[in-house]
C-alpha cells in the first residue's frame, strides 16, 4: 500500500477503523461457528485423535493477532507516536531556561 492509499481525513480514518472492526467481528464469528462444528464432529467421531484442538489453537493465534492489530492500530501507530514525541520535545524545549545572552556593555 502506498502513501496515497492511506486515509487522510478524519472521516476516512474513522471509516477505515470501522471497516477493520467489522472484519474482526466477522473473523471472530467465523472462528466460533466453524470451530464449534469441528469440535462437534471431533467429539462425536469414532477416533481417539483430538484433531480439532490443533485447528482451534492455530486459528486462535491468528485471531489473537488480528485483535491485537485492531487494538494497537499499528497502521497509524508510528504517526501517532511521532506526533506525541514531537509534542513532548517541544514542551521540554519550551520549559528549559534559555541561556542569557551577554548584554552589551
């Protein structure tokens, strides 16, 4: 994705975040429905192998990273932190006493 594809207005950023949340909700719903079915098949099957555990664990890790990406919002984290650190630096530079220049005699 290049820079011109990034949302620039507050409305575009809000829409992008809402779409990402919608995707996360669909991912979680799909996870629950499909894994529920797989566990049902696994527990009611005649085999002793608990194979649904491995599918649920792997997919759960992927879902956890998806949720973490939403919570952290890494797509704009760097920009937000840059602004935050710049504001801190500007505040510090304004709080420090400036050296007095020697007055002409």
